[in-house]
C-alpha cells in the first residue's frame, strides 16, 4: 500500500504529528511519501491508496488559506475512493476547524474517512500515540463505520 502524508505546519506542532503518523504507516508495512501541499495535485493523488492530510487551525478556526485550503479544495473530488485521514493542532478555540473540515470531507462523498486526531498546542505523548495509531489505521484493511464516530 502507498500512502501520502500532506501537511502544513506553521509552528512545528503539526509537523510533529505528521512524523508520528508516518511512523504508524511504516510500522504497519506501507510505503509513505511526504509531499508538501504546494506540490500535491489531483493527478499525484491518483498514485496513492490512502492520504493523510494535516493542517493546524488558522485564523478564525479554518485551514491555512494561502496554500493548504486551495490544494485541498482542488484534490477533494479525487479522494472518493481512497482512505483519508485528517490531523492537526490548534492553539485556541475548541477544535471547530477540524469538525468543519471532517464534515466537509465526509459530505463531499469520501467513503473511507477515519476519525481525525487533534492536539492542543504541542502534541502530548497521548496525542502522538493517537497519531501513530491513525497511521496504522489508514493502512488497515478493515472497513470503516463512519456512524461510529461522534466527532
């Protein structure tokens, strides 16, 4: 299985999370490629079985708007048949940006969307364990019951 990890990190917190997601992916036996959001396209997405996207909360609880948001909007239609994971960090608020991002992705028709992982500020060891588990889960062959998540 080939997995892409595409993330933006302003302070380094989401980068720490991305590293843990990658460790989970490789420990599950899959190949992982880290691709900057500036370079990730709909065409490139077709080379992967699964994609983990990471972005912190920015501004008024939204995705980074100059690079990440336009990339995600452009690739979203190509994600319907892929396993998708979302992760990121926030410094204020209550995680609303992730709920909005998760709902947007699910409502666009992504059928294999994993429960997201978020961290407040610098990821704790518990957060990093969740990120590694997310990496393993994206490689898993088990089906995902989207209704089980109360996120």
